């Protein structure tokens, strides 16, 4: 495993102006009960994707409240990540099966990664499927293990779930994002339902000036004087980037100067991302108003922040979505979101209050066009969205939930 060491310095007291002193004090009181305890978070990549972003912010703030916390990233070959992406897709409903070679590769790399001595902490939090079987190779462990599932398990491929379930059943607790994802008959002492969070002080979410926003737009050839609709999310089949382009093309029939931004990080644990990037690029054709923006073009957190704040409407056209932190990010910035009524998106979008839930491309285009044409209503929805995030999906809430789980487990 590879330990992630370069993390930003975060102080829990920095969040007092946002969530209030009483909330920060309640977090400190919970942390005091765990004083001297150690935690290891394990996932599959240090950058790209929601889990890495969560840990990038959660680990340092957990450290600040007195927990001895570490972040480990498993090592794996391209063939290993090809298998784990297959498992990911199957758990979200694709009709796939695992070959004998797939199983061998998956277990071999989990065995190798289990040899890391840093796993000898009071609590070990394993994120998603990639390192889930590590627990199998540590039968004499004395610590408490928690599996955190971030994906949409509402309609899983049961063949692949049944392969994974014997490893999951060895955990002391599991955390799902939604009640809809809790697998029936799972024999686990503790089952929790908790939403993930964003950090309002991170580069991706902090307040920035209009001059900073304009500088980013100009750097990437996006016209600040024309309407912008945006989707942030990986290039993969579940995010439906081709469907996003279809929405844009329908909107463009009535609002000809509209621009579309498709923004993604190209994570190393996702071997399919370049395939779907190329498919999206071909589908976009030579339309100069469609911008495909990735970290390989220098688009990082601050740039994403600027693009989101410059947008009039954010889209989330996922066909499966564990939660969709990009929805939370947009709402926090006061931007209304039009999103498919799937997975964790309805936990965030209150239909007609801070955005719109839709079922297909035509509905999405209709609502997007409406918001672009009714700026006052769009602004009102944005105000409601920011308050909803403040009440439910900020990192202080997430930290508090983890501390409660550790205490109970």
C-alpha cells in the first residue's frame, strides 16, 4: 500500500463561521471520547473520483480533532483495476460475470495489500469493492473493520454481489449512502445509512471572486457572456455524457448561444475512462460550444469551482449514482441542478425547490431551458440548494457521523 501524506492543514474551528460554535463543540465532545484511538482509511486511488476527494478533506479534519488517522491507497496492476471496474459495473446492475482469472487477480492483489502493517489500528475503514477482500487475509485481527459502500446498489447483479458478500459479512459494520442500497439478509452487527459530504473551505468549494472565475473561463475559451450548462463527472456509461450532449442539443434549438461543459478527473483506478472520453469526443463532433475538460488539461479543483459558479444550470444525467457529490457542490454554490431521479440524487434535489428531478433527456432539456429563461426562479432555487447542503452535506456532519460510528462499534 501507499500512504497518502501530503494533505492540507484543516482546523475544525475554521468551520465555526459556517456551521456555528455549538456544532463544532459537539464534534469535539464526540472526539474526546475517542482520544488516543487510531484509524486507517483504505481506498483505490489518491486522486480522481469522489472517494479520493472525500478522504482528501476528511482525513486531515479527523486528525485535527485528535484521532490518529492514516490514509492508505492499495497497489494494483491495470489488470486488477480492470477487474474491480467490472465488479463496480456489475454491482450497479450490468449483466456481467467474473471469470476464474478475474477472481484470482482480485484475491491475489487483496492478499498482497493485506500485508501492510499500518492496518493494525483500532478502526479500519475500507472504501468500496477494490480492497474489500483484504479482511479475508487477516483472520486474527483485533481491531474493528467498517466497509463503506459509495456506489448505487439499488439493482445489483446478484451473481457478483454473491461473490463479494462473504467478504463483506466479515466486517463489524457497513455504511451505505441510502436505505435503497442496504442489501437484505446481510449478516452484519451494525448497518448504517449516512450521506457523504463536501468541504466548503476546499479549493473546489470555497468562495472565489468574479475576476478569478473570468480568468479561468478565458483560459479555456469559454465565453462568460453566453449561457453555460455543465456536468461534472467521470466519463463512464453511468454518467451518460452522451445523454448530456443530447440535452444540450435540444436546448440549443431555442437558445442557440448556449455552451456545454463536460468536466472530469481521469482516475487511475478507472481503465474505461479514456474509452468513454473518446466516445464522447466523437459524439460531440466539431461543435465549438462543447468543451471537454479534464485534469489532463490542467482542470483541477479551483478550475472546477470557477466553471460551476459560472454555470446557470448544472446537470447530473447519471443512470446510476451512489450519491453524486457534484450535485452537492453545485447546490452549495447556489446553482440549480437538473438531475435524473436515480440513486442518491433525490437525497439532494428537492424537486421544484432547489432543482428538478427528471426521468429522461427530453424532460431534462425542458427544465434546463426553463431555468435559463427564468433567472429569478433559478436564483431562488439556488438559495434553497445552498441551505439544504448546509443542513445536511457538509464535512462537519460527515466527521460527526464517523465519530458516532466509531463510538458505537
